């Protein structure tokens, strides 16, 4: 990831927290015929400074064939984004831009033994079902045994050892308070839910301003 400005660079731990909270992204690796990508749910496990990402693919996904423990994969995770028109600034001579948050995680990926498929499924479900509180969490144990085993046999569980963490939080941190507040006011009135969410993030970064 090319960091556009030093003040857009995201702290390592905050970038990991953001990626874990999102839990969904695009995983990419290079094969013989070029890049291959899939969109996947995932969970991050952190042990001290070490971080691993666990996700799964269908057994026939070509990406699974590239997970040899050495080949590097890239996982891209992004949040809301919003376009900013150049006439939304309070002062002249700016250019239109796009505000966003994104994290890139890179590292070698290996296949886990099929015996790990159930524990992976249980852990992934527990992670996302917990976000639906007060809903009673759904679990694999409620499935009919034969159907559950067929489903588990049809996936490949992969694990990335994260070696590089790159995060960019491009929220106009380099702009003056006057321009910053003007942009925020326009974004919070937008029809796009993403634009309004970005406006909330801008406000959180400079709560002292009058919006």
C-alpha cells in the first residue's frame, strides 16, 4: 500500500483492530495465469505481537492450490468511503478527493488439515453471531449431521501468518479546521450512508470544531 501522506498512516494495532472488527475482505494471490481473488469472512487471532488470519474457501477454489505455506497472499479490508467535491471546501483551490479507511495484511498462507474445519466453523460463527445480540446464536450443532459433515468436507481452511500490516486512514487530517468542518457538514447531509458514517469519523477526530 502506498501511504499518501504520513498523517494518513494507521497505527499497527489500530489497523489490526479495524480489520478484525470488519471481518470481511478480499484475499488475493498470484497464480500461473495472473492474480486470483476471493471475498471471504475471516477472524484474526493475536498472540502478543503475532497475528494470524484464518478463513476458508470452497474446496475447488484455485486460491487453495496456492496456499503452500510460502506463497504470499494479500488480504484487503476496507470500510466506508465517500467522495468529496472540490467546492465543498471553505477555501479555494482544492481538488476533489475520496475519503476512506483500508488495511492490507500480507503473509504466507498454509492449508490446515480437514480435522480443523469444524473448530474453524464454530469459531467463525461464534465471532459473527455474537454481533447479533440479543439474537440466540446459531451454531453448526443445530444442523443435521450428514448435511453438516458434507458442508465441512466441501471447504478448505487456510491460515495466514501476518508479516506486513499496512493501514491508511485518509480522512483529510491535513486540512485546516475551516475546510475540515465544511467538508464534514456536506458529508453528514449526504444521502449515502457511507458518507454520513465518514462524517461521524471526521467529527470524532476533531470534536472541538463547530459543525
